[in-house]
C-alpha cells in the first residue's frame, strides 16, 4: 500500500518538474506516400540553462536532432549531439535550422495526425527530464527545408 501511495505522489509531482522547459507551436511536416523521413519543429524556452539532448518518437524507427546550415550555397544538414537552451531565450526549431528528424517513418504522416514526440532535456546539474508531446501534422508546402533534404 505504501508503495502505491508513493507512486501516486510522484505522478502528481511530475508536471511541476516538467515546467522547466516550455514548448510553443509544435508541428510535424506531413509527408507524401513513400516519404520515409520528416521534421518536427517548435519553439523551446527553458527556465534555466539546459540542453535538448535527445528526442524520441514511436512513429519513427530513428529520431535524431539535426541542424541545417548553408555550406557553399547549399543547404546541408547534420546530426547534432544536443541543442543548447539558454535560460529565458526562445530557441526555434524550424525548417532551415534546428529540427527533430524523424527517420524511417512507420507510416505516412497525414495532415491532422497527432505524432507523439518525447524530448529529453538535461539541466546544468545533469538531471534529465522528459517532455511528452502530441504534435499535430501540417501539410507540405511553404518554406523549403524540413523534409526536403535527402538522407
Ligand atoms: Cu534533418
């Protein structure tokens, strides 16, 4: 009985701990049939200096943190180990910049689908917290990037 009460308390405490990083306007780029990868984008603001160190999703076999940069006039992207989240500063994950890359998708991501994405954020004290999101899929089109690049 004691154990159950303890778990319940932990569950109650969780939302407070998660308030460390706020997530605004998350979205995933919808895919066309046969497309095997896409990007997830959002705005992250941390209360204290921290770092996004990992992303997971049950909708893709592989999830990576990516950065797109211009190299010799060509947009290239690479996997990064983490994305710094300075205290109080909004960090944009957007097409053409940082993004969460969903690779080897289990199925097509259609407009309106809700895609589960888990973010793992590490504080300066090396403590990690996870943020569970349900991210809506938006259609293709608009600015290039995100899902456009090849892997
Ligand atoms: Cu990418």
